[in-house]
C-alpha cells in the first residue's frame, strides 16, 4: 500500500508544457490574510518590546499600525493576483510551445516518410533540431531516428529492392547521432538517451569520439560496410550490446576507445572474415564479453591495449582460422578469460605483452592446430593459466620470454603432437608449473627451464 503524501498534488513538480494547475484564489488569499495577521501580531509585539515600559500606544499609533497592516494586506492580495495572472500567461506560452513542437514533429515525421531522398534528408535535420529544442520529448525524437535505421534496407545496388539515395539518408542519421554524442555538444548531448539499433543494417558508419552513457543496443544488427568506426569512443556507463550481431568482411574499429564502467556485450556475435580492432584501447572497470561468439577467419586485434580492471571474456567462443593478437598489450589488473574457448587453426598471439597483474585464463580451452605465442612477453606478476587445456597438433611458444614474477600454469594440460617451446626464455623469478601435464608425441623444448620432475616431459 502506497503512502499518501500530505502535500496537495498540485505542489508536485511537472516538466510538461501545459497550463499550470493553480490553487484557487480564495485559498491563496486566505493563507495570505493569515500570514499578514501573524506578521502584524509579531510586529506589534516587537514594537511593544522595543518601547519603554512606561510608554503606551495611543489611538493615533494604533490607527497608523492598522493602516500599515491593511496596506501590507492589500499588497499581498495584489501580489497574489499578479502571480496568478503571470502563471496563466506562462501556461498559455507553454501551451503554444507544445502546439508548435507537435506541429514540427508531425512535419519532420512526414518528411522522413517521403519518397524523395532530399525531402527525407530535410526530415532528418528537422527531427534533430526538434530533439535539441524539445527537451521533454528528446527521447521520442531520437527513437524516431533510430527506428528509421531499423527499417528494412537493401544495400546492394544491383538488387531490385535497392532504393536510390537511401544510403545517404542513413549515413546522415548516423552522422547526426554521432555529433550529438560527442563532448563538444554538452549543451544538447544525447549521450544519456537510449539508442535502439536492434536488427539495423549498417552499410558503413562513423561513431568515432562518441560518449555512450545510456542504454545502447546493436543486437542482431548487420555490419556490412567497408568500415564502421568507434575509434576514440567512450563507453562510460550503462550497457551497450552487440549480442547476436553479424559482422561481414569489412572492418569494425574501436581503436583508442575507453571502456570504463560500461558493460559491453558481443555475446553470440558472428564475425565472418572481419577485421575487428581494439588497438590501444583502455579496458577498465566494467565488462566486455564475447561469450559464445564465433570468429571465422579474419582478425581480432587488441594490440597495445591496456587492461586496468574489470573482465574481458571469450568464454565458449569459437575461433576458426582467425588471427587474434594482444601484441604489446599490458595486463595490469582484471581478468582476460578464454575458458572453454575452441581454437581451430589460426594464431593467438601475446608477443611483447607485459603481464604485471590480473589474470589471463585459458582454462579448459581446446586448440587444434594453429599457434599460441608469447614471443618476448614479460611476466612480472599476475597469473597465466592453461589448466586442463587440450592442445592437438598445436604450437605453444614462449621464445625469449622473461619470467620475473607471477605464475604461469599448465597444470593438467594435455599435449598431443605439436610443440611446446621455452627456447631462450629467462626465468628470474615467479613460477612456471606443469603439474600433472600430459605430453603425447609432442616436441617439448625446455630451453633454460627445468623439465617437470615426474617425468611426463
């Protein structure tokens, strides 16, 4: 049972643009009289307190005091009347604004549905300007622009369903949204608005420099253009999802992007020959997940990325002849996980990476063919685990690696064929363990490392 508020409903703040819900004049006037009477009594009391005890208020003084009280009373009534008149005038102005905004909305929506691409472009800009001006309904205007991108779209010019000029209209919508998500547009920023691009088709697009602070959905979207850029974008709050999205043979870049506080999901996404890059990205608090994602060919690049907290997870992901690189990346904190991931061919590379904290977990991962390389990687802290991993005809190398701290564990891992090599690795501290690891027909090169004492090497 909800608790009733003791104050009247008309006192509650509303942001809509309509005539104000005023108190009746007789109530306001009555309250004003009470306030004036109380003020008069207080004034009289103060006068008596400040005068000498022997002095008394004569009739003229009483008359003057009464006249003063009546004057104040009249002024209060005049103020009440002026207040009501002003509020009604404001209500009329607000109502006129609402009518004008509604007319602009209808006009812009009609233009977006026009057959002519030039008219549709005019509708895009008109709806964007309306979103800037109409703060109370900004989300509605943004929803309309997003809904346009969700409409069926044929991007191949040779198709019978291809619509001339449609690509320019859609690219303009993306540009308008991008411009309103940048820091330079703080006065009319849409960064906290919900953006729904579910099942939209992106034939290219530029979201570089955007700041995402609200809920954003690219779920089940199709990325078919040559380049979709999120370079320098900031995922600072809220949730951004690419769940089930399909990435074609083009490039999707998140270079130098900042992931700090948001939850970004690529779960069940499918990458087919795509070039996906997070080069130089800052991966901070929050989570980025690729759970159950599929990468068929193509590249996933996280070179020079810095991990400073949170989780980046590829649990149950499948990599088929894909190249996944973390070259020169730095893991300071947080978790980078490939639990139960499956690699068939391709390369997983951590060359020149620096591990100073956090954890890299490839536990229960399966590698069939392909290469896992830590060439010249430096291990100063944290944990790198391949526990219970399965390697079939795969190559795992730590050539020229430097072990100064932390732990590298291949406990219970199984190697069938292929090669494991620590050639020219330097062990100055930390631990490298092979507890209960099994090697079957694998070429093991220990370099300066000591082979396991149980004779399984």
